[in-house]
């Protein structure tokens, strides 16, 4: 009897006819979306997920009570399918689910560098596709996601994706030609800030501070500064100048940063991230057999 109850539960989302959201690839970012939806009050019976690792499947079922399925089963049961895989795995995944999607199913991709044309070509037909570039602060509901519609996506599809991603932070809609730049700025952006925080903590230790105190000082300074930017709405140059007294300690520090061309280094780093995003897109298009997208 207990086993029969378990089987019924596994089939319940699709069997009830309720709208189902499928997360294909419940790794770190996939779980981030899942946990955000759960915290936002979504009924877990409306969500299914997939993962290749049996131990991961068991873990997610235990923690969230979620139904775990195979990729084709999940795609067949869902009205919205979220693809959360590495760019190099996208072509294989599209091949798995192509024959399972129902007409009109919305496909949402969180794969960096893979454009909507490649996904549309991999799925065939007139599948509505929305491309998303999220970032890791979504783990604490402070994410920044940029979304772009494919050829067949309509405004109500964008509204639905915005609703989903708003559970983990802020959402902005951009033309797809901006997605490589978005990847370089906000997608990879947390790593740049963590790099700066790491360097500042090490500098504090070098200057004689205990590591725990240096960490507390730097992290709270970063958090407070970001909050000032958000709440005051003032330009960062204005806020920086208020801290930088002529001939003072901050002015001395800024001069050294300028001497080392830190501003130019950030620009170069983000150009490199943008170019890598473009190369990933070219590789995805080549695999899917689609022409290059206009810049």
C-alpha cells in the first residue's frame, strides 16, 4: 500500500492536469530556482525536476518533496520547461526532449552563451523560447536576471518568466543582442566583486588586522555601499567623491588604483567575458546548424 501511494505521488503533477514547471538539470542554479519558488509559496506539486545522479535525485526529493523524472518525462508533463545545463550539453538535451514537448510549451534557457535561435533549431517547430542570464546572488534572493524573447515568444511568456525569476531577485528584459554584455557584467559580475573583497581582506591582514575582523569590515562595507547605491539612486562617482577628501587617505588610495590602471583592467576583463560568451554562442550555433546571429 505504501509503495502504491508513492507511485501515485510521482504521477500526481501531470495526472491532475495542473500547470507544471519542469527544471531540467537541478544543479546549483536549478536548485536556486526551485528553492526560490518554494520560498515564494509555489505548490511543489506544480514542479518537477531532473538530474542524472541518483543521489542528487534522492536529496532533492527528501528536502523539497519534489517529483524527480527523466528529461523526456518531465518535458512531456510541463507547460514551462527550464533548461539549466552547461552550454556544451544543450544540444544533447534538446535531442532528448524534442519529441516530448507539447505544442505551445514555453522553453526557458539559463545556459550561458546559447542563443534562442540555436534552441529553436534544436527543438524544431515554433517553440516559444526565452533566454535568461541569471547570477548566483539568486541563492539569497538577491539575483539579477536578464531575459530575452526568441522568435516565437510573446509578451505573456516574458511575464511568466519574470514571475518565476522574481522569486529569486530582480528581472529586466533586454534585446538578445545585449546578452553577451549582460553575461560579462552581471552574470560573471559576482566573481569580480568576490575577487575585490578577497583582495581587500588580504590587504587588511597585511596591515595587521585579524582575518575575522578584516572580513567583517570588508563585507559590511561592500553591503552598505551597494545599499547606498540602490537606495539613494545617486551616481557612483558622486558617492565616491563624497568619501574622497582632497589630499586625504581615500584620495591616496584612488591614485594608486588609477596608477595601476584598475579601471582599464576591469574593462578588459569584461570584454574578455563578453568575447567568451560570443564564442560559446558560435559553438552552439555550429552544433545546431543555425546561422550566426546579427550583432
